[in-house]
C-alpha cells in the first residue's frame, strides 16, 4: 500500500471516528430531549401540576439550561483554543453529561423540580461537549469535503439516536411498568453515549495550537482577555457575524420545535405511542435527507439549501396550530425529518468554512453562545404565550417569525467573502 493510500485510509478512519460521536451523543438529543423526558416530565414528574403548567415549566427549564450553556460556551471555547485542549475538554464534558444523565433514573412521580435540575446539569455536558465536537470539524475534514462530512455526521446521529430510541420503544412494549421503562431508557442513553464516544477519543488527535506559553500559565485570564478582543474584532469577520446573527434567529425556531414538540402533542391529547413513534420515524427519515442535503449543497450551494429548510419549517409551524389528530402529528414529524438534519448540518459547515483554523473552538464558542442564547428566547416565548393564552396553540405558530427573520438576514451573507477573509487569517 502506497503512502498516499495509507494517508487516505487514515483520513477515512479519522472522519468515521469523528462522525461516530454524533451517533453517540445524539442518543441524548433523541431520547432525553425530544422523545421520552418531555412526556415523562408531563405525565410522571409533573403529574401533580394542573392545567398546562407542566408544558410551561418544561419551557422554562429548557430556557434556563440553554442560558447557562450560552454563558459557558464562549469562555470554554477561548480556554480550549489557547491551551490546545479541545479534545480534552470534549472528554471532560462528555463524561460529566453521561454521569448526570444516569441520575434521571431516580426521578419519579411528582419530582418535576428534581427532573428540571438534573436535565439542566446533563444538558450542560451535552451542549458544551457539542461545542468542542463541532470545533474539531475544520481540523478533521478537508475544505472540499466539509459539507459532506458535516451532513454525514448528522446522518449518523439520526441513525444512532434512532436505533437507541427504537430499542427503548421495544422496552416500553416488553415492560408493563411504563414509568420503569422510561427510567431504564435514561440509563441506556448514558451507556450508549459512553461506548460510542470511544472511537473519537482514540483516533482523533488534539489539534495543534498557535497560542503562546503565557496562555498556558494563566489560561482563564488569557481567555477572558482574548474573548474581549474577539468581540472587538468581529467587524473584521463581518460575514461571519451576519451569519451568526441569522443562525441565532432561525435556529431558535428549530430548537424550540425539537424541545417542545412532544410535550405540546401530549398537551393537546396525542397519545404517547404516537409521540414516540413519530420521533422514531423522524430519525430514520432524516438519514437519507441529511445525505441528500449534502449532495444538493454541491449543486445549488449551502445557503439555498438552508432557505429550503426554513420554508418547510415555516409551513410546519403554521400547520402545528391546526393540529388535532395523531395523523397530523405523523405528517408534521415526516416534514421535520426531511429538513432538520440537513439545515443544521449545512449551517455548521457553512460557519466552519468562514472560520480561521487557529480560533475554531473560540468561534464555535460564539456559535454555541448565539444558538443557546437564541434557544432561550424560543422556549421562553413558547412558555409565556402558552401561560397567557392558557393553551400552546398560539405558541407554536409564533415560531414562524424566527424562520422568516432568520432567512431574511441570511440573504445578506456573502459566503465567498467570508471564506476569503478566513483563509487570509490562516
């Protein structure tokens, strides 16, 4: 085997190991965030709550979780860049998230406050590890492969998360005690996340850093100083900043749909089997469509593909207002599956393409901060509108403004100019 063939084999191994982390931690996003915990929170942990209080409290819980990770993300990203510790921080927050997620097993009837606290802590591990995982993308993928590697990661995430959710659905069929089945499903997330994180930990190297030794002596102080400098210098990365703001807006709507869909469905009377079954279907529908978005991006560009996704999300939000039957939930879940992975994957790769490689974790910290702070607004508005109206139907339709405003701002992003500035920096 020639040296070139060996290099290509090693490259493929690294890429596969990187995307396997999406397979691993998507179990948390699927089983805990989207499918089982919201319903469990509504029917078990929040069983004593009246009216739509469980939905409202879940909205506030997700808003608080996102606010905390938004504050942590840019600081942790800056520290990681200037200590050369992206992978090490990834490992730390991964195993923190795995450990805390297992504690959901102990949440039982009436423990809505404990459920909220445990979810907030486990979400910190999940969300901050996601920051470091994303920051490795421009280091592991060749520039010409970055869209396809990113969409492949999302496809693997759909497959991995979908397989474990399928296992958990079978558990619900086999175990007569539904509460115990849910609690055991939370343990399976911790086990799955732990096992399938191993390839990345073994095969993806810590990226080199350009930081000086002074950063290593006092990384926290240096990170804060650099964070301030980066805020001041954002005008130099004007296209990146505009994209961040657009992403901040439209991803808020996407994230709110992911986090609130099942508990909204439970509120309007959709049965648990339909809720979880639809989420399972969405996972597997998302696999070919995530790959399809990567293929389409080569032909019409990432921005055009994102626009397509935002149009579909707008239609989903409008249709959600009129949803009343299980069939409606299945149809909307199908629509989400066609665009969710592709829209988010291409947002990640588009952002990566406009980043200077020496500041990937730091700028993905801003990416995480923008999406998390934005993510606070969506669930918060969802909860507030639902609390005022006494029903969440107006909450779901209010999300259309995020997709329309985000898409409008995205139209002002000059991707070619953003890439050129990033390469000059490198």
